[in-house]
C-alpha cells in the first residue's frame, strides 16, 4: 500500500466508502501524484481531515489535465475522546466540549480560495461523530507537530469514524453565500454579520469564525469591500454571477 504510513482509521474508512460509491481505486500513482481515489471516469477524490491548503498543487495538476476533483472534508460535530494505556486498554471515555460547525470550514479554505469556484472542483463537507484515541505515556511529551504549549502525558494515536450525520456540497457561489445571514443590510460590516447571526441563535463558536469567513469570501470575489464607516470596513455581495 502506498502513502498510508500515518493514515488514521477515519481517513481509511472514508476513503474506502467513497472508492466503493465511485467505483474507484485507492492510492493510485498517476500524473506524478498519488491520488486517494481515482474514479472510473478519470476524476479524483481526496479525503483530507485537516490542512486542506496542502492539496492545492495536487488539485491544480489534476485540473490542468481536465480531471474533476472532489475534496471530502470530515467535520466533527461531535467528538468522543478515549484514553488508553500502552496495551490498548480503555482508561476513560468522554465527550469533547469542542465541537465544530460548518463555519469552521473557512479556516481550512484560506489557501484554497483560488479554485473553490472552479467548475471542476467540489468541496464535500461530511458531518461526523468521531472518536479520538489518546494513548497515555509514562512522561509528559511534546506532540509530533510541536504545537503544544505545554507537554502532556498522552499522545494522539488514532481517529475513528463513529457516524456520518449528513453532508453538504460547495461548488457554486450561492453555496458559500448561503452561510451569510439573510437579514443583512446592502452594505454590512463584520459586526453586522455577527449581530445578525446572534439573532439567529448562533453561539460564540460560530461568531469567532466570522472575520475569516469575510476574508475568504472577499478573496473569492463573492463580496467586495465598499469603504469604511468610522473604523468599520463595509462590504456588499458582488454582482458577478
């Protein structure tokens, strides 16, 4: 098997599910790349659980060869954290308080905005319940990606799919613009978007993503900067179709 050394159970499960549904083959070397799934129509499907921006060179290569590309991004609406000892025995299991919403996708799209509206590209967000496996260690350690502020006595060793709760496709301008609240004025600020989302009952986990959502939508030319009102930047939805 090619390119699967650090593959999580979540990635492998989704890869096999999408390969079966598309009559595709997995881990195919083609075009100087290794594709997660190569479909019978000659298109590609990539399963990416994080760092979507890393896929840009592969997608551009596929597009240059007129291959359609679907990126499948599993978004954990609910995450179960399971601690195990080094023998694999379960020590504890709890529900994580940190759960993602559809607005979290924009943090993953900052490096993909040039191709998000390409006719050969589809982003498929899969809403999931996942289980994160953490294996206890004898000493406190740094994570493999070196991002921990403080060392901890466990290491993340796997992520598993428990349930697929739904899906949402993004390929057209309205798919992205639909995440803006409906009651915005013609010209609006980040503050206006946050206030409107609050009236719709959206919580802080969503509101914190509003600035990055506005940034990505601007880069996609779906909204445009129109000026300032005091210290607030104003935007409006682009007329381009």
